C-alpha cells in the first residue's frame, strides 16, 4: 500500500509503540534559530564536535537539529531524557541505542535529504528508511546501468521517458532502505537483489539472488514525504501497521 493513503499526523501526547506497529516521523531540519540552539544543548560532546566540523552553517544546523530531534523522539518512547541517550554502532556503521539506554526496547533508522528527515522506529523488528529528493538533472539511466540489477534496468527502460526519473528514485530508495535494514552496508551489492519500481507497482523486495528465501523475510513500503521527495521503508517481517507522525513545528512569537 502506498503512503498516499496516510497522513502525517500530529503525534499523540503519550506515545505507545506495540510490536505490531512501525512509526515513521517526518521532521524539518530548518526550524527557527532559537529551536536549533535549544536542541544543541541536548547533544553529546562528540556530536557537538562533529557539528563544528561542518564548514557551511546550514549543514551544521541541519546536523544539530537532526540529532536533537532523533534524541527527543527516541527518549519519548523509552522514558529517558534526550541528553541521557547513548548510541552504539555495528561494524557497518548502523546506529542503535546502547543497551543501558533502552537499546533492547526499540530499533530505529534515519534518513535525510536537504532540509527534511525521516525517522523510523520499531519495537522488535529490524528497520531501514531512505529518503531522496527527486533530481531531474541526475544521471539516472547511467547510474542504473552501473548499479541496478538486470531486471531493474530492463523495467526502467520499459517505462515512458517521462516516468523514468521518479521510477529511478523509487528503486534507489527501496534498495537503500533494504540494505539499511539489514545493517550490513554494501556487503550485498546493489545488483544482487531486485525491487519493484513501476509507478503502478507496490513497493516490494522481489528477489535476493544468492538467497531465495530472503525476500520473504521483509516488507517494503513506499512513503510520500512531499512533492519533491520519494522515500521507502523496509521492515523485517509482515503483519505490521504503519503510523506516520509529523514532528511538531514550534509555535512561538519568536518564530515571526
């Protein structure tokens, strides 16, 4: 099912995440200056040091807001202050909460493009999310020839030219979301598995060439974060319900 049937709703006051639910948050990374400053205070020292390495102030702000919003959202699920969270990373760089900070309770994944971020949160399932801005001037067909599977390249070529750009980014986000959910980096090459990409096809992992049973382990879902972006969600298992939340924009006289 496409997310066009879903709305990005304001979150409830009390968040409850069941094992049969997946929550995806959409957040702007360009809030008012005062909000960015407030979020910076909840970051760990290593995160503030990383932020300071950005040359462009816009990139620095987006990093600070992204990490601050992530901390705030995750903390609200496990009942910890956002500044108390501690992160760890697997050998391929996939982030998780450290066990002492609720890592056994929830799993998450993050993606951002330009000034927008998506944060996926689950209880006991592996999850991956990918977000991309649609760029008509991007070398989509050349990139597809280099990285996509033969079946995906053939499916892309079969589409009318006007539909190929969006189909390319749909394919790309679905492949990236699946790889991020697996948490093994590019140990599985992009051309060794197939996803759907047609405009009338639901998102799906069609085949994993070296492991025929692997495709049945995962669910893929298309997300619609905005008119200029495409996104995809990969979730371990089936029979789960998606809820989509909009990170609340601050309402203050200081916004004016």
